[in-house]
C-alpha cells in the first residue's frame, strides 16, 4: 500500500496506536528526494516524519530498487543512535515492515537542509567541520563497537549496488567504455576494502543544520559495511559542484579542507579519494541521478574534463588536485 495522498496517510496514522485519538492530526508532503515518499505528521504540539520506500525511483530513466532497503535504514539508525552525539540521529517511534514504512521524531523547526543554505550562498566552514566530526564518529564508533554478527548484518551490499554502483559507476562504464578499467578498479576498492559502517548518501540534502551549526544526519537507505572513502568522496563531489555553480571556489575549498581536517583524513588510508570523487562528479553530470543546478554547457564540460582526469589518476594528491580545481 503506497501512501500517496494526505487522506491515505491520515487513515494510516489513525490505524496506529502511536498518537492519542483525541489529538487533531494533520499531514504535509515533504520532499523525499527520488527514492521515498515522506510526510510530516503533526498532532497538536507534537511532530513526526513518516517515510515509505518507493520501488521505482522518481527519475526519467527506469531505475528500480528493493523496497526492503527501508528496513536496512532503520537497522542502521537503531545501531548508530547509542554511539553518536545526542540528537544527531533521529529516533524511530514506529516500524511497519509490511508496508515498508517507519516514523521518526521530527527535527527542530530551525534545522534546515544544509543544501538549502549552500544554494543560498551560505558557505559556512563550521557546518563542514561538524559534518567531518559526525562522519568520523560514525566510522570510528561503528568500527570499534560492531561485533562480527553486526558486521555481517550490514554486509549485504545489494542496496548499495542498486542505488550507487549500478546507476553511477556501471552506467558511466556504458557511456565511457574507455574509462572501464579505471571505474572497475574503483568499484573493486569499494567492494573489497570494507572496514566500517558507511552511510552511502552523505550529502548536504541529508543533513539538517540548526542555529548552532549542529548537524542532524538523515537517510540511511544504502548504509552498509564498506569502504569509508565513499562517504568522503560523496560529500566532496557535492561541495565542489556547488562551489563551481555559485562561483564560490575559495569558500568551497575552505569548507572541504575543514571537513577533511575534522574527519582526520589520511592520504595513505584513503589513497584513491580523488578517483572516487571524480567518478561521483561525472555521475552527477552523466549518470542516472544528475544534479539539476548545473545548467551551463561550458561548466558541464569543465566538470567532465576534471572528473575524467581524476578517474584516470586516482592516487594523485588530494589537496593539490582540489586547490587546482578550485582556482576560480
């Protein structure tokens, strides 16, 4: 049962025991990206978010993914919440495996998507630093506290392959066969060097930033036991794109440096970061999930040229490459 309308969501909520019957319930559709239906549920002075996975993603090309990924998302949130800073992981209050739905507590009203702030030209280094601290805590704590059983529970990479490897890397191989061996090497790096819980969608659209620059992390559908370099590259690609589009080259570079510094990035441990970043940049221009704010052909060509060079030279010095790309 897909919850497509306000009336359907209201009837669904009324069938549950999570909200007192005496309270007036209202629902509001939220932007759920391309993979989910997301609704804000208000009952008097209390607020929650209801989320349901889609089998066919909301993009132009045919892109299907297993809806059971929403169970993986909840598993990741339950696992992470006790080991992460208070308030940075939403708390689940209702789970429905039959309809692939769950409800979680709602973030404070003043917390808005980091993407919104960036697209308005607010390139604040403190938010980037907080994102680095949060990601480091996620990677290090999962590595420290996950036992063998928990590692195996997150070990299935089906959702990551469906939502990342296939629409990003393999889609590029079909468009750029000359990059096939380079992209296959990056895929192997992600599939073979697996050391911690990886978020898999570490993007500004999935981070809410409050007035104190605290980051609340959402959307764990592709969380898996994997290679932490993917999360680093995923955020770098988004910050680079926004820096290019908005003409904020120096600001974007400063944010990236603060992020990597807070994460305690190590060039030797993440030797292929620049290659992974290149693959994700090219995917955002020519993959199945492209960004809608890169519109100028000249800029698209510049990003393609940069991304292809990075894919072909994945072991190059990260900071040297970033500073050259962000000259402006």
